C-alpha cells in the first residue's frame, strides 16, 4: 500500500513539475518576444541586446533546473522501484515465517 502511494505521488509530482517547467518556458518565451518588441521601439540597440541576453540566460538557467529536477525524479522512480521490490521480498519472508510458526505450533500441540 505504501509503495503504491509513493508511486502514485511520484507520478503526480512528475507531471506537475513538467507542467510547471513548460509554463515557465512559455512565459519566458513570451517575455522575450515582448522584450524584443520593446527593444526595437524604445531602447537603444546596445540596451536591447543586453536585456535580451539577460532574458536568454535566465531561460537557460530555468531549463537547466528543469532538467536537474527531471533527473531527480528519474532517480526517485528508481528508488521507488527498489523499495517496491524490497517490500515484496519482506512480505514473502513474513509469510514464510508465519507459515513456519504455524507449523511449529502444530508440532507443539501434538506433543
């Protein structure tokens, strides 16, 4: 049950992070376009280039952070998979031990 909850939470978080990253990227692209329009109208060429360079650098930083988060989510998915395997093994061992205990109890009651 815990592993299912973790898996579902990871899947939902993964989609939410991707959606946020795409929204931010879209916002930045819109701002870049707006800045380009303003730059051609109101700023000097040097000032416009500087603003556009800063905005492009910010877009790269956001993209890099999104990729880092994507890698972290990928790593988390691997950890969740390993936890699920471990939980399955623990359940098998617990069932085996419970069966063994029942067998031992039957032997004791016969004695």
